[in-house]
C-alpha cells in the first residue's frame, strides 16, 4: 500500500511538472491556450513585463516543468539529487503561479502542498548530534589464548581481528548514529547499546527530524526477559519477543568478538570454507546463526538467523545483519557500519555506524536506566 501511495505521489509531481509546459507554450508564445491567455502583464495586470519579459517569464515555467519531471524521475530511480532539484522546482513553480494567480492559483496551491513533504524529507536528511561519550573510559582487559580446533573460516577470522590472544570483554557501551525505518519512514537516529557480555543488553535510540529528537526507544533484555518501551506502546512478557531479543543479544556480540570464544555456552560448528554455524544459549536450550566470511579478508560479511519479528508471529522470518565496513577500537577490529534486514522487506530497516565503544566499564545501573 505504501509503495502504491509512493509511486502515485511521484506520478502527481510529474503531471504537475508537465502542466507547467502550458505556461511556457502560452507565454513564449508558441500557441494559444484558453486557460492561460497571452498577456504582457502579471499580478493581475499590476506588473507590466512587456513582450521580452513575458518570454523570460515563460522560461521559468519551462524550468519548473523540467525540474519537477526530472526530480520525479530521480526519486523513482532512487537518486540522491532528487530532493534539492524538486525543492528548487517547487519554489520556481510557486513564484510563477503566484505571479499569474488569476489563471494559475491551483498550481500555487499544489506547490504549497508539495512543500510539506519536501520539508519533511529535508529534515530526514539531517543527522542528530552524537551522544556524549560514556563518562567512564574503557578499562584494561585481560586476555586469553584463542583456542585451537576452530572451524577454518572462524580461525582465520580471529587471527585477522584479534591475533593469537583474545581480550576478555565483560561489558561494552556502543555509541553511534544511523537510520531507523519506522512505519515506512526512514529516520536519522542516534543509538547507544549497552551490553553485559552474553547476559543482557539495553538499547536507547532517538530518531530525529532536522536533528531534533522526535521519538525515543528504550528497550532491554535482562534476566532472560525483554521489555520494549516503543513509540507505539510497551511490550513485555512475550516469549517470542524474548527469543528474538536473545538472538539480538548474540548478533550484536559481534562488537564483542571474544565472547564467542570465552563463553563456555557458545560453540562453533563447521559448514564449509567460508561459513560456519554459531550456536548460542537460549533459556535451557540453544539457538543458532549462520555466519559468512569474506574469503579474501577473512572478516565476517553477514550473520543470518531465523527470528520472530512480532509477538504474534506464527513463523520465524529470516533476519540478516550485514557488515559494511570495519574499524579498530581499543585494539579490537569490529564492524563499524552494519545493516539489519528482514527477508520479506528486502532493504535494511536499521543502518548503524559505531562512533565510540567503551569496554569493561561499570554498567550495573546504566543497563537498567531510561535515557542515553
């Protein structure tokens, strides 16, 4: 339904642009158009432009037409330049139709209506300021030897990101920014994820418009129970949400890579030369990810699991976290930018980029708090 509305809106913008060609034809003039009779004065006859001025006026009608149609095509094709082009074209449209108000007032009203979503689209391109750094800096980490006997791609991965020794990570506070899709709209966001390694987490997310916080999410998974404070309400005491949150805990543990070696409840199983199965605990049983590795860099490219999305789902959906780029924090190579996608949606609902990590800090109170 949203896609139908989306493409219908694009079509209306294109039609609005094509109608502007009438102004060019009428005021050059190339032909007579009954709705736009030729004249040499605008503003109800109060501003006389003369014949040369009217030709210049007609060129602005043409400019609006080209801008509206071109930006509609750019929007449909997913080009980033569509917004400034459409905004400029709408402003030109507003000016020429307002100057010719008696004949073109409908165009003025349409352009005014278009300004509202354009302003919203512009606001959705402004990233909020990052959260302040966590008040406690990273603490020293002990290390343990990377165990032998790992599946081949897993062993190569740990050699690439850690070397022979694995730092023991007990907690982490991950701070960054990105985008979150909510009800079909993609918002810029700032994020802070707090982890008690392998035990629980808290997510604090703020979406923004023009950099101003608009909606807040405070969700946590502690003691095997998920509690999600969302803009649409509170979700808790839902077994399927608990199961999904547990997979979220272990999927995000890619930012704490040694936990997959130091937690005795976790194990790796071989699949082939570029993938392996990651088995993680859940309640009294287990759950799993399929982890894929780049054969050239030996780094993780994506993690995939079958996961419930909503509390009332009858079946699990394929959930995938893809690693876009890597960065070293405190001597540990971790994913810097990641995307999260549900298979039935096809495009990421979450894109996050890590800007700071504090390891082994005290999170006992913070992981149960409400704000950033």
